[in-house]
């Protein structure tokens, strides 16, 4: 079982060339849906309200076979407004609430059977929920592989020094870290991204992967590095592309039976061949997503029929 802890929200997608669109979103929610579509059992631990947007999120999760162990609450459902540029790139503004007051009490049952726990994005940065997520990661780590994506949102967390500190707390606990080149450029503007990735690797993870949009992706491990190029694709928009990459990366590691605290030594020793396979699978998943409107990750069948 893979457990995802993080925010859920509704993306309001605005464009000069198309009508306003509404999509359930939030980076962790997108990862959970992506994992489910790739055939792995997953539960989403987050919050959304009882309003119409919350109902949209709930139906989206259940419709994609994602388990929802926490009920909705009385706060408004969070909203992200994505403004698309002519090339399909998205710039976000947010109206959100992030807290999980019932998480600590529910953790024992939520972590039962969890072999991999993923978090990141707003959930790992915005208080008061970020501290609760960090405690959950600490509790899960002995038995579960920990995965993390900072997915920085400078329009929400404007203090880069605070964001660096938060990110490094999670990196130090993680086994697998994924970041975009834009994340690293904002967090460490004077540092080469490869130097940052290697420094993060030395903090504890077995694998640090970095995505670069159309430039593809690369990763560093103790055994070396690997790269994957992006297959040719007509871009509709980039919403959810990094999340699809993340979900496919995790599923590929689970396919290799490298999930679970007991498999941590094997994950640390992942070889160049397996690393290339994992990266290639993740890049193909992201390419499918950018060819569609909104955060719409692929199924196994989509990836087996190029």
C-alpha cells in the first residue's frame, strides 16, 4: 500500500484561448491518482470541505479507486487558479487552508500496511499542517520508504530561506526525492542543480531525481547517474506533469520490489540499468500528461501503447 499525505484542491484553469476549466488537483492528490491509474493500491490522506468543490474532489478520488480514510471537514475546499501562457505553461495563485488536526490520532491505522509514504508540495511547507506531516513521516520511516517532492510555490511560501529549511528536513528523512530544475533554482539560486542533487543525496536519500520539462530528467544515486529524454509530444498544458512523473517513478520502484523499510539497503544500491528503467517510465508518464488538458495521468495501458 502506498499512502500519500498532502493537499487537495480544485484547479481553476484560465486561458485566453479556451473557456475556464475546473479540475481536481493538488500535487499529492495528483500523485495518488497517478499511482492508482498505474495499478497500485493507494490511499490519500488530506483535507477538503463538504462544499461543491470538495464533492468534486471526493468523487474524483473514489472514481479513480483511491482510498479516502479521512472524512471531509467544515472548512472551504482549497482552490488554485492556473493561468496558462500561449505555450501551455501554468502560473498559479492560491486560496487554501492546510491543517490536519485528526492526523496524529489516525496515524496508527493509516500506516498499517503502508510500504511507501509520499508527501511534499504545500503540505510540507505551509503551517500548521506541515509540522503534522513531518511527524507522520518520522513515524512511518522505520517501516516505509519515504518519498518527497518539494514542488515549491513561491507565491505561497515567499521566504526562500524558510522553504530551504523545510525542504531539507524532509530530504533528510526521504529515500527518494524528486524536484524540478525550477525548484532548485529558487531554493539555491547560486548553486548548480547537480551539486544540489549530490548534496541532497549525501543527506540520506537513495535517489534524487530532477525534472527539466522538455529537457527531460536525470537522477543521482550512490552508484552513479542516469538521464532520460522526453519523447516527442504535442503539449496541451503542463498541469500535473511533474506529479505524473512522481507517481510513475514510485510505481516503477514498487514494480522492482524496492519499497518498504526492510528494502532500504537494496534501494540504496540501485544500479544504472534499473535507474534508467525507472526514469524512462516516469518521463513517458509525464509526456502523456502534457498531451492532455489538466492533471490527467496515464494508465498502464497508455504507457504500453506508445
